[in-house]
């Protein structure tokens, strides 16, 4: 008789936990199957990538913030738009984009805006902006000011990370 009570309690707890979990609703775009591989193509947001790709989430979770970089990002007075072309299939994107985004989020500087655009292995996105911009490697960060490209960060950081490279580029361009 006691085992029936335990079984019923277990069913009730399991049922309650299943009811409390909501299905994930993509903010921008869910993955698509491209040649038997899941990819997010086109405009996206980091929460979608982190939800659908565990390896990206693991990378984001283990990345740490550099307080000096965050402070420097907060101090940027110029309005800059950053277009980041990435591949959800790409290890370089997975290692480079989450720490960059984490630093920008921590800085909370409204003058720095980022658009994430997913591409396939041939560097095409649904709106064909990647070929128009000459994207050949990912990640590629296009840094724009007043609609004019002032620089690019491509595939591998030259310094410690893409945040360091971004800060160096922005201060040199002043």
C-alpha cells in the first residue's frame, strides 16, 4: 500500500513539473535543416542561439568578463552599429561571439547596437547581405558609424579577444 502512495506522489510531482515548463518561443528565428545540419540563418538573437545550440550555451557560460573592458565599453560616446555575421555551425563563431555579446550586455551602452546574422557554410544568408558585404569568414564583425563601415574584425581576434580588438579599433578611429 505504501508503494502505491509513493508511486502516486511521484506521478503528481512529475505531472506538475511538466505543466510548469513552457515551450520555447523563438525571438527571431528557429534553426533550419541545411544538408542534415541545424543552422540559424538570417537575423537572429543570442538567446535563440543559446537555446538551440548547447555548445554555444556552454561557451557562453564559461566565458568571463574583463571589468576593464566593460568599463571601456561603457565610456564609448560614439553611436556605433555592429553587424556580426556568424555560423552556428562554426567553432570560431561559437568561441568569439558569446564573450563579445556578454561584454556588450554588461556594459549596457545604448550607443552600441548589434545585429546578429546567421550564414550557412557557403556564407549566404536569406537576404543575401553577406555576399554583398564580402563576408568570406565567420565570425565577421562589421563596425559602422553613421552608416559607414569603419572597420572589420574577422574570424580570429588579433589580441586576447574580439572585445580588445573592438576597443582598439574604436579608439584608433577617433
